[in-house]
C-alpha cells in the first residue's frame, strides 16, 4: 500500500500537474492540502476519470484538504478536527481506506510570531494531541498525514539559524511535534532515514529549489499498530521542477500488506 501526501497549493490551478503525477506514480492513497477551493469547485469528476475516489473538505481561497483512493471510495469518518466548534478553517479530514484510518491535515502556518496566528497554531496542536490520543487508544492502524508546517529538528531545514524565530521552527512547535512522537507516533521518514537531509518544500524565491534550500514540513505519523508495516519512504522531488509546480513535492511511503 502506497500512501502519499501532496500540498498542491491550489488544486484547480495545478490540476494538470496532479493528474500527471497520479498517472505516473499511481499511489493507492493520496492526502492533499491547500485545495484553495470551496466544496462545489473540487474537481471530483476529473479525479474519477483518473481512477480515484475522493472525500474533501474545501474552503474558498484558503486551506482545504482531501483524501483520494485509487479504484476505491474512501470511507469518510471525520471532517474537521474536534475541540473547537467555532473553528471554520478546513484543515482536517479523515477516512478509512483498505483498513487503515488516514487523517489528512494541514496544520496552521502560524506566522507572524508572536501574534494571534501563532497562538491559533499552538491551540490547533493541542487539539491534535487530544484527538491523536483518542486514535491511539483505538489500537487500529492509523496514519496522520500531511503538511504539519513544522521542521522537527535542525536536520529538517537547510539553514537552521536563519529559521530560529519562524513559526515553523519555534521551540514551542518542535516540542509539540516531539510530544506526538513521545506519545507513541512514529515519524516514518525520519525512522527510515535518521541522519539524512530530506526536504519536501522549497520557496519560490531566491532560487531555493536549484540551491536545494529546502524544508521538511510534510510528514507521516504512524500509530503503534501501523509502524511495523513501514517499508520505504521517498520524495518525488522532480515534480517540484515542473512548470507552474507547487512549492511542495509529493512525499510517499510504502506499507506491507496486513
């Protein structure tokens, strides 16, 4: 089973890129972030023609998440992260695919810091902690997948000193991510590549991609019952070089059959 995550940075504007990548790589499950489209504008017909069923949680101009399944329809289990009924931002969707609970998330960026956006990010992280504990207690295979907007360690950023005060690298945010690991979740990419610099995002400016001045902010967290099935992980870095590409590259992992 191959599960991928891809922050598409506008699904309709980059639909051709998404469809091309799906045709080339044929992942079984795909978590998408930053749809930047309301529910009615989600291109489900085009994805169905490509062989993918979908569930989605859209929002006009901002945010938005979706889960795709090849030759299947994901079974929707949750739309929206619990813990704040007043939160209207579309940042979490969850479905069951082939016996695995897949939570697709787009954690807030949090900049500028300090400020209300950073406070919202920390509150969102607290809600994620609470819900993640509920998922672990189910003792079923779970993957929390997506753009966490966190570089967990110095190894996950091209120039750590340049990013110390950024909301993606602040100590509070890295500690929140580490707490998830301490509570039993496995960082799939770092588990298999403990000392390798691996990036998933490159800014559009300052020739960042050509210089490989990247960040690792797209992650897979695996529950204790799913982690033993982890086989391989990788980044489809070439997609980032395609014309009109997202600033993220697709990231994937392969799991052994249950």
